[in-house]
């Protein structure tokens, strides 16, 4: 699938609008087609009435398809805009962590501030500075200059059965989640084993160092992994896989 950028230019959206587009894009990226207003409210920590007003505004700009009961999804125009925001955001995260020395738990919030002031030229320069890096510090694909969104051949940690081992591909960006995961080395590239899955949704994992950590289903669902010793699984493969065309 191809997305076209041409009519929607910088200045036509506000930082607040960009945050909503980015939040919707993030859920699309992890396989969710229709997003409920309540999920956006939770992700952005805003009031329900604010979400409804913003979604109506984004619909008028042609960025989303919104139905009060059916949820919201990005239009082709919205996807291309979301992809550009994510490229700038994830490049900013890399700059902050790899060049400026910010800790992993802080880069997401700081990048949220930078993404709104970066243009394509600055983003391209950051890309040259950090070199051939394909993912952000959290493990998510950095869209290319040509508009390739990138894919993660991964499944959610909640799809892994007891006793199975896997390699972490991506973790949540939320500061509190990252701070919880860092001490146990639940980070991209690390191997973990699912020790137990409780009836209440909690997942007990063991790191390569032998320490164990109980994860809620909410956090576990945001951790993407690649199972060991298997080429394919029945779980959902994450990533849009569409391309943005500049024009």
C-alpha cells in the first residue's frame, strides 16, 4: 500500500493534533484497525470530551474516519502524516539517547517536544549523524526517508506460551513502563522465558540473568517478541508495511 504526501504541509496541523494522529498511528502500527475514543483518552491522558472534539476536527481535515460507535482510523492522508511524525519522533529519540546521552526512560517525552519543530531536512541530518540505525531505542522501526514504514516480525508477549523463550523486539515507550522494565533487562535484544501465565492475566517472565518479573496484561501486550526456534506463529505480525510517497 502506498501513501501520498503532497497536500498536507507543515503548519496545517497543531502539536495537539499531531499527538492524536501519532497516538492513533501507534495503535494501527501494532495491528489495531479501529481505535476507541476511550483508548485514545487513556493513551494521551486527556478528558473524554476533549477526545471527541479533536476527532471531529481531525475528520474535517481529512486525517481520520470517525464513527461515534465504531471508533476511529486514519485516512490515507492521516497515515502519511502519522508516518512522518513517527520518523521525526524516533530519530529524535535516537539523537537524545545515542548522541546526547539521555536515559532510555526519558527520551520518549523529550522527543514528543522535538518532533513538532523538526522539518524533513533536520530529520535527514539526524539520520546521517546516527548512522545506519533501523529502530528507535524502544525497538520500533524508524520510517525511512523514502517513506518505508518498516515492519516488525514479532508477536505480542501475551501470545507466548508457558515455558517458551523469546527475544524482545520492542518495548512500550511510556516512562513508567520503561522504568519498570530496565532493572530486569526487559529490553530490545534480550531473551526472556515465560514462566507462568495466571488466570488473572499476569505473565511471569524470567530474564537471561535468572531474575523474574510479573507483568500485567497491559504491559505484556505492548512488548513485542520473536519466539525462539520457530519461523512462524499464529499471532499477529506487527507493522503497516505500506510506503509513503512524497509529492
